[in-house]
């Protein structure tokens, strides 16, 4: 498939009959959230249909990086404490995980992939909160979905997935460069394809697309920069890092975008978040 035009990759994906579709529970949650008469009890009833989802939401709510001082033991309390929109973002993220849970293989390293994705989600939210941004819910979801293109490539283009790894290991270029050569598209663009197909918010789509290059002319540069910073920190600290990001390069424009000073400030971030990340990594159940 090398040297094919980018559009052909997406044409192939458009014609895949078993491409993950939006889970029913997520569609029902969306309907509840747009119903102005809906209550926390209504939302709890929908979410409670999937006890696995309930367990994961409570795990998220009680995360060391989520920062809630009281233990959250029921989905109703989680909705009251976190709010409708925060729950929606968590359900979006967890539903996407569920859609891809069966994708596994020796070269893909499913457990490491999801560990990296979940920790990126937690850290993105924490950074957004600490910097005073109001989009921490979107930061969580974007962080979890940022590498969504990788399982898509592995599932639907397995030969190309292996070829990309081999060519990177042979020193022919970075993962992003070799993705372009082999597929005609990066995992960022392929991830955006599915986010758009699910009709998820544009903010999530842009964060997935630009998480390696946040300094782009779009209205979601702050959100994208937060996810980029979280992704970089995890790989820099070797906590929940994923092999596909070993060549990640920090875009230093994020210091201006996020108004956080310079690389010395970055070192303070590392000192602050490293113990929290280690604690979080030890209690993951995903």
C-alpha cells in the first residue's frame, strides 16, 4: 500500500463493515444529556445498565489524579459530584475503549497501549485543572482517544502496521514519517476519521489530529497543547509510555500557547506529577 494517496486509506475504512460503531449506552447517554427535563437519576439508570461501565466510571472518579477528596461509591454520587458533562466525557472515552477491547496482538501490546491512553487521559485532565482551564472533561476524553488511530491501523492494515515498525527500527525515519510513506496518512489523521464518523465534538477531533503538532491555527490549541504535554511527559518519565511514541518531540510553542513560562517550569511539572502518575499506574484496572 506504500505511496498510495491518503484518501484511499479513508475510502477503504469507509467500506469496512465491522468498523466500530457508537455503543448503544453512549447514544442513550447523549439523548439524556440533550433532554432538559432529565435528572441525575435518569442518567444513572442509563449508565447502570452496564455494570462494567459503572465500575470504570467509579474508578475514574476515585483516581488520585482526579482530585476528589471524598470517596465516590455510587454512580448517582459520581454524577452529582462530576456533573452531567463530565460524565458524558468519561462515557465517550470508556465506550471507545470498549469498542476496541478485543483488538490485541504481539506487535500491538494492548495492555501497554491502554495504560498509556488512560494515564494520558488522567494527566491531561489534571494539567487542564491546574492551569485553570474549563475544558478538563474534554482534556480527559481527548487524552484517552489521542492514539485512537493505532488500533485502527493494527486491525485493518496489519501488514502495514508491521512494516511501519520494521522501517522505524531500521532507522528509516520517525513513526509519523513512516506512517505517511506506508499508508499515506498518520495515526493522528486516521484517529480523527473515526472520531468524526462517531459525530463526536470538533474539539476532540482536533485534539486527536494535532496531538503531535499543537501549534496549529485552530480554536482548540490550548486543549491540544495540554494533551501534547501529557503525552510527552508520560513518555519522558517512562511511566505508561508506549513504544510508538519513543520519538515524540516536545513542541516548545506550547509554553506560549499555555502561558506556562519555559522548560524550567516543565521540570516543576515533572516533579509535581511523577509521584501521582506512579500511584495512578499502580491502581489501573483497565
